């Protein structure tokens, strides 16, 4: 594990925006979290009931997750052994997921997850083995 990575906990926040009779507008501009701006966006939809997505952690990449439709439950395991649960049931709710946090996302039917990342895709940044992630947890205790 790189010594230059600062371990942080995930947290929920409300996206700024406004509503009127023509609809809702929400946005995210946060150079404190992503100093170089958003480097990658992705969205996940049509997840079958009972299936999960995510099921990985990142060495360096941080993400902001939003449910732009439906409801998505996030279960996040920190490298320090903590488990966090968040329910995204409105497009104004978001969760910041720092590096070294294992994500499991559960979807209701017709949900759409939008992910925004501070880094371009790199397969080398993924930790895809939960047992290996558990060994990292043991090393940080």
C-alpha cells in the first residue's frame, strides 16, 4: 500500500441546485474534492434485481456517486475495517468515496447510478479481490 495515500472515510452530502414548476436542477462543482476536475464519468443502469455492482476498491481514485433515478444502497468497507451504509434515493444526494474503500452497490428496478471520478480509467488502480482487501484492512489496524 502506497504510503502517500491519506486514508479518509466516505461521506454523504447534498448537491446544490434549485427547483421550480419546470423541474429540478442539481449540479456539482467541487475543486476541493477533485482539484483537477472530473476526469471520468460513468453510469450504470438495467441492473437485475438481486445483483450488485462495484465490488471493488481503488488505490488512488476517488469517486462521487449519485442515483439519478431510482434508489441505490451503498455498502462501503473502509481499509480500516469500518462499514458505512448510504441510501441514495434522490438526485440531490451524493456520496464521496475516497481511495481504499470497497464499494458494493444495490439497485432497485430502473435505477441509474452516475459516477464521477478524479482520475481516468486505469485497471492497475483497481483492487478486485475482497480477500486481498481484507489483508490490507489487517495491516492498517
